C-alpha cells in the first residue's frame, strides 16, 4: 500500500471542492443580504444566516456521531457472533 506524503490534516479533492461550494454559498447569501435596504432587516438576515450555518454544522456532526455509534454496535455484534 502506498503511503501518502501529505500531512494528516490535508483535505481530499472532494472535501476541498465541497468546502469551496459551501463558502461560495455563504458569500452569495451575504452579498444578497447586502441588497436589503432596511438596516434592521439586513442585520436580522445576517444573524439568521450565521445561526443556520452553525446549526446545520452542529446537526451534521451529531448525525455523524450517531451513525458512527450505530455502525460500531453492528461491528461489535458481528465480531461477537464470529467468536461464537
């Protein structure tokens, strides 16, 4: 198996592209919000957008942890059956 010479924190191309897509969406949302004429509405929308991105990120992490725990339990069950 070939070893990678990249540092462990290096993103794959797919991860890099996804991150760029999310950042582009984030920027476009804020650029569009800049066109809102009312200052208080603009502030409300900026706060809303920030909170939504943060909430989605936290929800995604929670979902991945839950999914990982379920897969771990399945693996443990499979290994226990194999030892029987």
